[in-house]
C-alpha cells in the first residue's frame, strides 16, 4: 500500500488578510450594535405622564421635586423639568397654584 499524504497548499497572505479584515468588521459591527441598542432603548422609553400638585403655603420647587425624583436621580434636574413643564420664569410659587409634576418611574 502506498502511504498517501494529502498535500495542503499554505494559505496565501491575501486570503489571511481578507479573513482578518472580516473578523475586524464583525467585531466593529457588534460594538456598534451594542451602542445603538442602548441608545435605541432610551429613545423608545415613553416619558411618564405628569401628575398635578396643588401648592401649599411655604412650598418650594425643591421640596416638590424631591419626592418626584427617581432614586439616585438629580433633584436639580427635576426642578428644571418643573420649571419647563409649568412654563415658570422663576421659583415664585403661590398657595393654591396647580403644577404639573413629572411622575417617577
């Protein structure tokens, strides 16, 4: 019997370069998909419907904002949102005034 050995041609440098490029493109695509997935999830999250709050004597925007700020959230952002949501020019509040307040998640 003859000892048959399969002869294999070594891979060309060009073929190896193409494989490396394909692996690099696949890795870059995976990273982009992950980043876009995070951004897409944030963009798709609907904003909670605001609730109403009737201002009482002595209330401040900060006091109103604190319980309506998500845990770990920034109360300053909630105050800013209150100002925008209610089209307020400043922090002056009047007893009986009804404010729209962002609902917490």
